[in-house]
C-alpha cells in the first residue's frame, strides 16, 4: 500500500472550506438589532399594520417572522434561537408561553416560502420597519 497524498490535499481543502463556511454562518447568524429594541420594533409594526383587515393570528405570525429575522436570524433555518428572543417576543405580543413563538415560527417560515402574497406582505412590512428604524437612528 502506498500513501495517497491526494487524500491529504483533499482533507486540507475540506478543512479550509469548513472554516470559511463557519465564518460565513457566524456572520449571517448575527442579530441585526439588540433585544432592547424589540418593543420599538413591535410599536412600529403595530402602527404600520393597524389599518389592515387581517386577523390577529396572521399579524402575530408576520411579526414573529420579522422579529426572528432581526433578533435571531438563525432561528429561521431551525438554528438555536438567541437567548431571550422568544421571551421578548412573547412579552410584546402578550402571549402566555414562549413555546407558542416557536410553534408559530415553524408555520410562518413555511408560509413565507410557499405563498408569494404572504412573502410580499412580510417584505413590505419589513421594509417599512427598517425605514422607521433608520429615521430613529437605530439602524444605518
């Protein structure tokens, strides 16, 4: 048996790729906002969405999706939710249980991927929220 040096080179390449992917994952997983802004985001969301004829559950799901994107983006791909995010969301939504946030999240991610109209609504709400946050000097 002889040493297959190509395996060593391939192993080196795999390790380098893993490192680069790990760095990219860490960068993409960083929250956009600090948790102290959850109430502000909810107030902006409520103001923007108050004149829509959607039921309360649909509005709640849309807020949960936006909040997770801003405060724990990795949660949207079944990653571990940042500490305190579920509690903060359930607090502003006046939900009895933080586990209800997780239960709603699975459904809303599916709806966002599947239904273009739903996705468009969330994207528009998100854009409006970001514009308000920029006006308040919270985001650049």
